[in-house]
C-alpha cells in the first residue's frame, strides 16, 4: 500500500466576450504527494519477514540484559529491580501489557542504533530498547526506487474559447 495526498485547486474566470459562460480562463494548481510520506516497500531479498521483525519481548529483563546495558556506556547504572518495576507498573490488572504499549515515536537513525544506547531507566527508552531488539533490518526499504513518487507542485492556465 502506498499513501499519497494530492490536492488540486482551480478557479474559473469568465471572459467578457463570446457566448455566455463558454469563454473562460482557468487557473489551476496541483500539489502532488503534498505530505511526502515515506512509503515502505518490501526488499526483494527472499528473507523479509511478514512484519516489523519479531514480536517485541514483553518479559521482564534478565540480569544479563542489565549487565550488558551498564557495560555499553560506563558511568551509567541501572538495577534489575528499577527497570523491571517500569514494566510491572505499566501492566494492566490482568498482567498483560496495554495494546498500545509499544506505540512510541521512533527517533532518527533507529534502525542503526545499538539497542543498548536507549535509556532503559525510562519507560519510553525501555520500549525503544525492546523494539530495537526485535527489529529485522531486512524489514523494508524506503520507496526510493521505482515506483518512487516525489512531491511536486504544478500550475497551469487554460483558456476555453
């Protein structure tokens, strides 16, 4: 699926000569792909998964995760209890995580960022950490190749006589 937002605006001006309403000048402006969304397309690699990658891990972190995260950038420290309390407190009364739990803004460079670079001492950082762990870099490519639809504006004057 590709999403484009095209807008066209036109105004007709009746001309004072000739048959009534038949002679006119039309000014038209077209905005093609106005919002310029990135359109993801499947890479034709043969091993592309059916989604974002795998399902993000909803389980509590293990001590090995915390040790690896702490070792990635010396000087920062997180405890297993501190991080797992973030996950536990975000759960519903049933123990499940909310359906929109992983709905977070993805920062620029997300796909090439090491998961340990995200701050797991915050809930948002923990979500990004788990999402990045599940990301398959073969997920898709931007539609920079065919059929790429750039954003452009065109205008025209049309004389009806």
